[in-house]
C-alpha cells in the first residue's frame, strides 16, 4: 500500500493505493494515521479510489485504529475494487 497526504482545509486526506489486507498494507495505514494524529490532525478522510483490493480485516483494523486514537473519520471516498 502506498499513501499520499494532502489537506483540504481542516481535513487531512490520505490518498491510498494498492492492496490493504491484514498483514499487507494495514500496518502502513495505521502508521500514516498515527503520524497525522501525532501532528494534531483529527479530521481524516480516507481516499480509496486507487485501492485495488481491501479485505474486511484490513478495513476493520484501519477503522478500529482511527476510533481508538480519537480521530474524527470524516469519510471514506470511493472504493471500487479492481
């Protein structure tokens, strides 16, 4: 999984690409989210337009991590599996 960060006003956008499953990509996603939270960003949007595959464990891990760390998940943009 690769990610690119950008800001839209108060919202931090993580543009994700590649594969996100438990054991592949979820650790990187967790780290990227933690970096944003450590930097004081609480409103996070996950852009998944370029994610080719994500299993339920990968998504669950990502959302659980966000919730436990006090993030305000603004939303999840378009996920269209390949």
